[in-house]
């Protein structure tokens, strides 16, 4: 009689159990890593928005700061000529035509102050789904300081990032 080659059912079940244990350990760490990456991207995007706002205000001093992300983004027709309505300071993802703009699990919104020229602005980055795409809410204004809140939309009174 010849001995058959291969794995027994018990051996296969042991291997599957080991793989499931490793997956149970690895998946929560992967989710935490993705949230941390989304938050880092949101902070970087707010810094980009702050830089674009300062550039816009110095390029178009009669307008002051931009009141929307669309003013900082590219025109929808594909033109490469920068104007005060489409300054081409942000890409089409962050400078979308209708707010809020979504990028890396966060929604971004900019509101301009009143008056002409616009003397202030506020920008917000909020997670699309709290505790899944991000844990913290971010805020920035003309001061350039990025602030955060762990439970609700951040404001000018929240803690600054270190």
C-alpha cells in the first residue's frame, strides 16, 4: 500500500486558525494607521489652504481672502489662466467647485468674512465618518494656527496642534 501525500484536515484547520489569529491582531492596527494617515493628510491640506489664502490675498489685494475653495481652485473648463474667481492655487480635489470638498476621508470647507476686501476666513476639516475615517476635527483661520477638537467641529477656542 502506498502512502498518500498531502495535508490532513486537522493540519489545514490549524493553519487557518493561525491565519485568523494573525488577522485579528493586524486589522485593528491597520485601521488605526489609516486614521492617523487621514488626519496627517487633513492637517497638510489645511496648511496648503492657509498658504493658498495668503497667496490669493497678496495677488488680489482688492478682494482680500478667498471666500470659497472654488476661488482657490482651477476653473472647471480646463483653462490655465488664473483669475480672482479661479486662482489655480489648489488642485481640483481640494479646490472643488462645490463645497465641501472631500479628500482622504475628510471634508473641507472655507468661509470668508464679510466686507470688501474680505479680511478673514475660516477653514474646517471634518472626518467623513467619525471614528472611521478620522477621530479629530480641525479648524484654521487667517492666523494660520491649526486647532483640533476630538468630539465635535473645532473652533478658534480649541487647542492648537503642537
